[in-house]
C-alpha cells in the first residue's frame, strides 16, 4: 500500500491577552484549524508564507521578529481526504484587526486547554493545542 500524498503547510498560533488561540474555519469545511497555508511559490520561506496567508485570510500583518517555531507535526488533512498535512507551526504576533476574509468563513478564539465542543482539525487538536496548555 502506498503512502498518502503529503501537503506541506506553514501554520500560525496567534494568542490573545487572555491566552486563547485563534482558529479559523474555511468555507465548506466542518472543522476549525490554525490559520496558514501552502507555500506559493514552492521556494517561499516559512515566514513569507505566513505573512502572505495572514494578510490574505485575516487582513493582519505578521510581526516577523515575534515568530517562534513551536513544532513540526503531521496528521490526516482536514479538508483533503486521503492526504496527510505536514506543518511547520509558529507562534506569532500580528498587527491590525483580525477579520475573516478570502476563503475563511469563520473565526473563533478557544482556550487551548479546554476547547469545548468546537470541532477542531486533528493536527491542531492532537499536536498544537496540547503544546499551548495554560
């Protein structure tokens, strides 16, 4: 049996003053996940990818010097059945008002230690949120 095809992404952990983390739900998706996305072009570095994705999806600007690599993780892709997503995950700060735009349908802020009944993608639920704690 062949391995599942891989989607490589860069994802952001954005926290508010209460320690909650931002999750986004894309149009047509059932689950929430960290903001971020694929490199475009393929040779774009991690922080350039995050800056572009945050500007496009959330209308805010990445504060580059704030970026700290949190982890590298993989899990079955939330929105592409049969694929595995491999992510470089950075904890970052942003400037500007955060708002859902482009392919983002909805935003939510959750307590990473107690996300409640919010449906969360496996990558976030199993690998990212546990690293954030309280």
